[in-house]
C-alpha cells in the first residue's frame, strides 16, 4: 500500500529583503519578494528521502497562501515532490496560526495522508506551532522538531534535541512530523527536476472545497489582534576602532566603563 | 483579583529562572497560580511562593516524562477548568510553545508566542513581541477566549514577592492522545558549568572566524573571565566546531543579555534575529565592512586571535 506523505510548505517574504507590515498590520506580502520558506525545504527533503526508502510512496506538497505561493509549490515540485495543492481564497487574508491550522487540517484530510511533514517554523511568523496544532486537530501523534527521522513498518521514529535532553521518539502512523534544519541539507532542484515540475499537477482549492465558512478565518475572525507595529529605531552608531596592537585593551576599557568588569 | 496560571518549567523540582520571571509579569495581570507537573512538582512550591505564587497546583505521573507534550496539555486544561484564569502564561521554549498552542486550540482561544513584555490592558493582557529579526516591535492581544501567551527568557526581572504558595493537588485525567508519542530514550545534556545561554547576563559567541573546534578554547576563556555563556553562529555549528545547543539565531537560541560579544561573526540577518535585542553589543571582526558593526556599541576591527586573548588577559588583570 502506498505511503501518502503531505508536506506543508509556506510562501514567505524573503528575510534578506525589507520586510514590513501593511496598513492593516498584516505581513506585507506584495512589496517584498517571496519564496519557499527555507526551513520547509528541510521538510521536503526528508519527505523525499522517506519516500525513496518506501516501496511505494507519494509526496504531495500543500500550501495555504496568495496566488504567488504557487512559486513555493513549484520549487518543491522541482526538488522532486509528485503533486501539489494550493489553497487560496480571498477570505483567507490575515488568518492567524489557529485559523491556518484549520485550513491545513481540512486540506490534509481531503487529500488523504499517512504522514504529514512540516518545517520547524515559518521564517516570517517564527511561531513553530502549526505542526502541534495540526496534530491536535487531526487527532494523531505529534512527533516534532526532529533532527533525525525514519519511517518503517507504520512507525515513525526520530530524535528531538531539546534544551534539557536529547530524546528518542516513537509513534504509529498516521502522524504529524516536523523537522529542524539539523535534519540534513536540502537538495537543489536539478535542471531535469525543474523541467519535470512544469508538468506536475497543481490542484487549487478554495474554502468551499474544504467546507470552511468565511467567518472561521481571515483577519476579522482571527484569535489574536495586532494593535500596533513600530519599526525598531536603528541602533545608534557605536565606536569602532582598528586594532593597532591594543584592541583587546581598548575593548576592556570600554567594558570596564560600562561596569561589565 | 483574577487568577493567572503560570506553567512551571522545572527540573526535578528545581524551578528554572524564566518561570520566576513569568511570575513577575503575571502579577501585573492578576494573582499568579502556578502549575507544576511531573517528578518533583511538589518541591517547586517554596521557590514559587517566594516569588508571588498564591497557589501551586501539582500533579505527578510517569506520563509527563514518558510521552511527548500532550499529557502536559491535558493537565494545563484541567487547571484552566479548575481555576477559570484571566490568562495562561508559559515559558517560551520549543516545548512551551507547542503546549500553549494545543491548549489554546482546545480552549477556543488565541495564542501569542515569544512575548518580550506583558502589561495589563482594558481588553486583557497586551503582549509586546519583537518580529522580523527584531526590526519591528508589535503589541498584540488575544481577542478570543482565555489568552494563552508564551514569554521569552530575560523578559522581566526576577522579584521577591512572598505569597502563600499553598500546594493543592490537581486532578488530571489523560486524554486518548496523551500516550500517542512515546519517549523511548533520553540523553540529558551535560552541564558545562557555565550559565544557561538564554538566561545569561553575558554571552560570548564565536563564528566562522574562529576557524576550528580547538580554537573555541579562546572563546571559552573569554567567556569564563566574564562569567558568561558561550554561543556560536550556525556556520560554526554546521562546521562541527561547537554543539548545536549553543547556536544563537533564528534556528537556534534567541538571547537578550546585558552584553553580547560577537567574535568572527559577520552578522547575517538570521544571526541578528537571535541577538539583536541585547542591551550592549560588542564585536571583533577583521572585516570593517561586516554587517555586525552596524549593531555594535563598540567594535574592534582586527584579528580575533590577537584581540580576544589580550582582552581576556586584561579582564583577568583588572579583576585581580
Ligand atoms: C533558514 C535559515 C536559518 C538560519 N539560522 C541561523 C541561526 O540560527 N544562527 C546563525 O548564526 N545563522 C543562521 N543562518 C545562517 C546565516 O545566514 C549565516 O550563514 C551565518 O550566521 C554565518 O555565520 P558566521 O557569521 O559565523 O560566518 P560568516 O558569515 O562566514 O562570517 C565569518 C566572519 O568572521 C570574520 N573573520 C574571519 N576570520 C577572522 C579572524 N581571524 N578574526 C576576526 N574576524 C574574522 C570574517 O570577516 C566574517 O565577517 C540561517 C540561515 C538560514 C537560511
Ligand atoms: N500557510 C501555510 N501553508 C502551508 N504550511 C504552513 C503554513 N503556515 C505554516 N505552515 C507549516 O507549519 C510550519 C510551522 O509554521 P509556524 O507555526 O507558522 O512557525 C511551517 O514550517 C510549515 O510547514
């Protein structure tokens, strides 16, 4: 029987660009170039490796996002995923993590799955909560923040490196996994992969396809409200000295002046 | 006055500092009621009472150590049902955020993660967050349900505020999901004897410029002269020179110490994301164009192999 893997990938504003907020205090996704969140490349990579090791497997990449989010799906398809699902709806603008997890969970159920693989966090929101929310909504085990993962005989195993200890985890499928950037370098799409991706199917679903009402998602119905966003004042220029043999002593003098010594 | 639940992060009864900071913030919003789970839960009471907990709800069960996240969500949900708090505060660790999110979903509430400050507001607690690699500061609140908020370490001072801290047993029945993910093995981190990275007042970090695992001894010597924690850039970690637990940045720890010392680190946006809110920043880098110099209060353009040992010696001399 085929192992059905769904990878959740997010389209995010480029971190090296000038990220900012729109007038309604949502993340401005128009003015800054977007891309497949780098941390989700690790999820795609692990999905492809798990699929390679299985007798028969299918990797579907799933995103919830604006029209441009198709670029993120294309990138994942060119890495080697088999097909893609794009959930797009005007009413989704401003949806928060709780709402996004609802949409993703409904789409994952509709697609059919044995294993969901997510990134450790999105590079824009950096919450790192969507995988746990998906497990809660789907009612399946969460096996998250893995730096090592394997799937065998309907069981997922992995290593989670926490603050206090490194833990070995184990759960039966179906399950939700998230992987960290320690899980192994993500592959670059090959030329052949990029050409093949153009022919791979991308399905488009909207809220009605998922039986979700408009009043369950979107900015107006979010569970959290941003009241203000202010740009942090640039740090005032400090003193910079060139080491002419006394640089260490000069730095010590500064630290002593600041009462650190 | 309304009660505020505070989730206690502890190791066998020893309360970790971020939880004591949470008690300071909780007192701005209501009366802190602490929830301590697992082995040694009862031993946390004295420290929690000392810092303002009016009550300490405890529950010990093997499930907390044997299964991932969900047993703790079940217990916190039971505590919310018992207390009907005005808010739930959880330390912002990776696990803390997962617990908070699942709890919020069950309560029909919103969740805010990684707050760096918290104040009382007319419509509930207002959380300050630092976003887009700390280039923006936002103020947000939870607009539905009981606010669930995770707070980063070093966001408030630890303050003594003696309170009753009466211990009460919490009654918890575990959900069907509680035993879904088994923890089959655990290797505790070895203690280095240095302060915890996220809790330290001073952090001394090394990057690619340190050029080798053995050279990290220079960084450690400087750290030890200042009583500091040691951090590393991802480049240094990926090269295998220093453990991943010490990585500072977007996919490592986020630190906000009084003093951050960056050595041989260029200052890429993902590194800045984890240290930009430090009070004072100094750097040693041989490239005058390195972006880290845009952040510093004091910078030395020079070879770290010359500057850092001289700095360490000078500190030792001055400290006598
Ligand atoms: C999704 C994602 C997440 C990431 N997360 C993180 C993260 O959490 N933390 C992180 O740090 N990075 C992270 N990165 C990587 C980040 O983009 C940079 O690649 C990394 O921070 C660079 O580390 P570095 O400054 O040590 O190395 P480099 O950028 O190579 O800089 C080394 C510096 O050392 C200086 N130098 C060299 N020799 C000497 C000498 N002898 N004396 C003095 N100076 C010297 C050089 O002038 C240079 O400025 C992430 C990247 C991505 C895409
Ligand atoms: N809009 C989205 N579409 C698809 N996947 C998402 C979306 N938002 C979050 N995710 C997934 O959830 C992970 C954690 O995101 P977050 O909790 O937002 O930091 C990401 O790495 C993605 O795998």
